[in-house]
C-alpha cells in the first residue's frame, strides 16, 4: 500500500520534534501535528520558562548578597509583569525556532488537532492522511484532584501567565514543580506556603538531599507543612481564597497552585478507534521498541509513563527514528544513570543510586558527605549551606551515586554523570585534581567516609 507519509507524529514537543526531524533527515516522508504550541510542555509551560522565573527569583538574594561585596543597591524594585512579558517574548522566539527546525528539515507541519482514524490514518481539520507509522508524542497534562472548589485553583499551565504576583500563595504538592514554584514565589516576594500530604517531599531522592532542601527552604521563609492537604477551596467576597484543610484548619491565599502530578494527554486522540492498550494508570503501553499493541502505532515520552524528563523523550525520539529509518545506527536508550536537576532554591542535582537504594541493592556501601557554606556567601549574611554526597560500593569501590544541593548543582552534575557512566571508582575521583577554588572540587577531595 502507498501511504501519504512514512511517519506521522502527533505532538510537537521535545520527543515528537526530535523523531520527526531525524526521520526526515534519514529520507522518510514525515508529518507532524500540534494543536497547542510548538516545543511542547518543556518550551512553553515547563523547563524553559520555569528556569527563567527561577533566575528572576534569585535576584532578590543576589542583591542582598551584593552589599557584602561593596555594592549599594538602594531603591531596587521587582515587577512581575515585566518578568512575565520578557519570558513570553523569549518563548515566542523559541516557538519560531522550532517551526523553522521542522520546516527546514522537510517535515510537513500541521498546526491543528490530530485524531487517529485507524491504524494507518490520521484526521486533521477534516482531512485524512495515511501513514505507515503513527507516533504518539502528546506528553502529559497537569492533574488537579477532584475537590470542591478546584476551579478556583491553578495548575503549572496557568501559573506562567499570572498577570500579577499574588501576595499570598499556597503551593500543593511535593515534587519538582511544587518545590520549584514555592522557591519562585518566595524569591519574588510572595508569602508562600507549601503543603504536602506525605511525611517529607521529593520522594525518590536521596534522604540527605530531601532533609537538606527542607532546612534550606525553611531558612528562606517558606512555610512548609507536611502531612497536610486541602479538602475544599472557597472563593471569598474580596476575591481571595480560603483553603479548608483535611484536619479542619483554614488558610487564606490569593493563589492556590496545584503541582500534584500529571496525567497522559490523550484527550480527543481517537484511541477508541484502534487497539492501543493503556496501563492501569492510563498511560500508553509500549514494548522496549516503543511499539504499542497496534503494530503500526508507537508512543514515546511522558504519554508512556516512563522517565518523565525532556532529555529522555529526546533520546526516545531519536531511537524511534533510527530504528524505523536507519536501523544500522539504532541503539536502545539506556535508562541507567540518568542525571536530573531540580531548580528549587537551592538547586538539587543527582545521578545514580540514592544511599537508600544502594544499601538495598548492593548491601555494604561507603558514604561521603560534605556540608559547607559556599565561598560566594562568606562575605554576606546568608546562612545557606551546600551539600555534596557520594555513595560508593564498598566491595568494588565504584561510585554508585552523586548528589548535590547548592548553586549550579545541575551544571556540576552533568560532568559527574559522564564519570559514573564510564564506571568511575572512588579512587579515580580521589586521583582527579580539583579546580580551586570551586565548589565542584569538593567531589574529588572527600576522603573520610561519613557513613558505612
């Protein structure tokens, strides 16, 4: 059978764009459909604008610390509207870049909603296109629990478009997005409370990092409340919001942000027309080649419920393109030792096993920890401290995990991820000469275990 396209991609986020561009570069006829914004969540309502807001929030600390270095900054003021307007301008610039990347690669771009009609065809704006392969790359969507008054809350989609900085904010959740936005709002000057229903936020991260972040956020004035959740939200006559907690307490705020997870974005996709199976959480089930139960339909990225990170979606998109159209270069994605960063204030970054995981998996480990005041802060009043941690296999001396909380943690961890990928031992870390004076050198100068 002759098809209109070799590959039809639904969703122009990170994974979908990567798959489309590389497939086209291998000679495939490719189309991609996107009904919202080019670049997906990461570019528009995720990683990129979030980090821009984190930069903006951090200036409050920078200005305060500058006095210790002889700078006088009388009269410095902050304007949320300017930050958002400049953020919007940058995102629009990136949207154009994504459009050009696709078009210049020879990909047919359809900026409209796509619906799967059958195993080999997709309908867009009433027109049907056939394809040998269909790739679902529609990502995720914020989840807000079904509580009375949920319509008064916002999610991580709407938060990027707030017209003014709320005076009082409640952030609900305990993951990446929650701690990042609690840091952003607090840094920009809002009275910020973060609620999390569990004992301690950032589940899945190393215990030392979790405790360290808690202590540092409290130092910065964020009201952290654990074992707490909202039962209902009411809008008051003056426009403010009253949150009634499950324990009966009430809190008032001008904005309530839910960062309580994401669901797969499958709305209106037409999966009822094909035999694509979903798992018990509603994610698209795929095999190790990203193929669904419908052989001609594949899926990658957040919609599959795997590791929900932009670089992982990029790697999966490339893997699909290579397997389908340049199999001689195909290699499966390696999900081991994936580094990640959390742009809270302070930043977190990690690669490899946590201490808790290492003790379960390999038994005896050596732990090295260093806690110190960053050099930049020594001439300031700031009490912030950094944490660096190595988890080492006692039998093989191999470094199993690196963890950090502090300035530029993500930048430092990227290089360490290469070392762990290469199988570096603690001896190799010890024999590496540090760059002085830097925070990063601490990772190659820790000599005495703090835990065994």
